[in-house]
């Protein structure tokens, strides 16, 4: 019996070593997760760098100096056990020191991460302490190594750019996307919402990616995925800071994804009043005490083919709560039933409790409505 136990222990140890071996390189560079986690909030600028081209169809070597077409301000808050991701549209205009007025995504090729930090601080009023730059190759490597990510495509996404070698053809419905499919889902912006629709799809992808990573299959593949993507990332985080962030991540913090509030008009015009509200709550740690009254608010009721018969019944229930209802049918069912709010979340919580459904703070909420109610299958 003892011999059998020793053999089982040895096999378990070998399996653990095989699982963790891909992380050897990253651990040597950045260290192991620090179980203490973060001892204070940390604000990061995380941005995705578009490919550069050296000729027709020829992508240039990675320099991390392309346009920053995905710009995220991330607040890791150990006190609230929360990770806040604020998406900043590429069409926000800023006055870049030494360069004049440009769209914010031009800051990286003009002055690198430091100029982009300054541009984000000007747009949001929050200074990032560190930066993380991610190339498109990291997306391919990470998603493929995870075995794909399941997302729900709400409408046909079709676009082709032969010069850039980009071909997007995604049909409506829930499906598992590999790295190439994920690129199409995340980069498509050729519809009425343009970059804002792209950001909302990115936030939906963040949620789906989190679910995949925390699944048994995702955890099994995670070391190899991290090792594959790590070569395509640049950062000024110290070895100690990376270890503490990894320790914080092991606590499974709540994910809050936000869209920089604003409206269309010569680019993306920031709503300063709404921004102050979000900044106070999520970046400055101040409580928000506004009354969460639903009466007179607008809710976008989003549903797919399987919920058409239910939609009017739900709409009547919403009107009985004093809400104005916009009905928005989709070509595919949303992945789940939930209430979304791109704001403090008090209204989403109130409606979620009234209906008995989950609620979430997310920039996926439809523009122009106070709340979005998705009806799942």
C-alpha cells in the first residue's frame, strides 16, 4: 500500500511539473506569484498595438510603436478585491505635448508609452503608474493555446482589407473562436457604431475570456497560454510588482468593465459629469450615494429569436416599474439574461433585484439608455 501511495504521489508530481513547465521562462523573468498580493491600489495603462507594415501584405517586426487602437486604464484595487477596466475610444482628441491635437491612439507612435500615459491622464484625469503594451501576436498565441474562447456574435461581421491581410467573416450565434476569429471579432468596426461597437465587443470578449481562463479546461491550458503570449508583451513593471499582481489575480477579483462615457461628435466627446462620477467611485475610492430610482429611466430590452415571444411580457413588467422601454431584437440570442449599466451600478442592482436576474457594470450597455436588459435563451 505504501509503495502504491509513493507511486501515485510521484505520478502526481510529474503531472504538476509537466503542467507548470511552460511557465519556467516567465517565472525566471518575473518571479512567482506573491501570495501577499497587492498592498495598495495600482493603476496600469494597458494598450494593444496595431501591426506595422514594411510593404504590401508584409508585417514589419514587432517594435510596439504602432497605433494604440485598444487603450485601457486598469485599476487593481485589493481593498475592494476588484479590477476596473476603463476602455478609452481611439477617437478621443487630446493635445499632445510637443505635437498638438491628435487622436489619442497616435500618442504611441509619436512618443511611446510615456506620451500615451500623458494623453490618457489628460482625457481621464487619472495618471497610470505603469504600462503594459500587447501586440496582436499575443492575442493569437494566447487564445490558440487556451483552445479558443466562446463568444456570442450578435450580427454578421464581414470586412476584408487585402492590403493588411485582414479578412473577417463571422456569422451570428454563440461559437468558439480561435486566435484568427478572435482578431476579427475584436478588430471589426465597420458599422454604424464604429470604434464604440468594437470596444463593446472587446468588453464582451474580456468577460468570455475570464470565464474560459477560470474553467477547468482553461486552468489546465493556462501555463502554456501565458508562456506563448509573454514574448509579445512589453512592460515597465518590476519583478516584484508582477509577482504581487499575480498574487492579486489568484484571489479572483470582481471584473468591472467600463466605456469612457460620452457621445459621438467630431470624434468621441467625453461626458465630463458622468466621468467624474465613475472616477470618484472606481479610481478614487469614494462612495456614491445617489438615489437609485428606476422611475423615468430608459432601459434597452435586447433579445434574440428564442425570446421574441417573451419580450413583450418582459417589456410590460418593465413599464410597470416606471421604466421607458426600447426593444432591440438581435439575430442571435445573448449569452445570458442580465442587466447591464455603464455607470455606478446602483440602477443595475435595483433592476436586477426587482426582476431576480444578475446584474453587471459593463460598457457593453447600449448607448443612449440608462440600463440594458439582455434576455438569454
